[in-house]
C-alpha cells in the first residue's frame, strides 16, 4: 500500500483501498460547464488546438481578464456563453498542463525575482 492510500472497510467486512485522487469530490455542474467551455474552444479553433501550446502569458492575461470581469459582477462571457469563472478554470488547467508539456513557453517574469534578490 502506498503512502497516499487508505483501506476502507464496509459494514459487510469488504475492503477496498482508496487514495488521494478523489474524483468523487469534484462538483459535477462546474465540471460540466468546464467541459462545455472546452467544446466551445474546439468549435472556434480545433479539437486539442490548445495542446499545441503557446506563450503562458496569454493564458495568464486571459485568466486575469475573466477573473476581474467576474469580480466586477459580470457572470457570463457574452462571446462564449460560459461563466467567466469557468474561463478562469480553463486557463488555470491549461497553465497546469503547460508546466509539464510546454515549459519552453514559460514567460513568467522570473528574471524580476532574481534582480530583486540582488538588491
């Protein structure tokens, strides 16, 4: 048994190992809206177009635009019909994937951090 597994015992005595990956805890409706947002993007561009990767700052900027639109009280993006907060999630997922698949497109301002440490 690995460190992130636990044994669950039912009242019948049956046992099943579980781990920290708890897909059953993800709320269904936001996940459905996220899947719909992927579908809207596939119609606009192509299936899996985003997997080709692009400069990370593009998703960072879009994520922030959608987040501020949400925070300003605007719930729905009129272009896509998706909630702005779902677009935020989409861009966060893209960036999480890009960390593994497209590190060459990482455009975070890490040089600013190193300059600040020198002063």
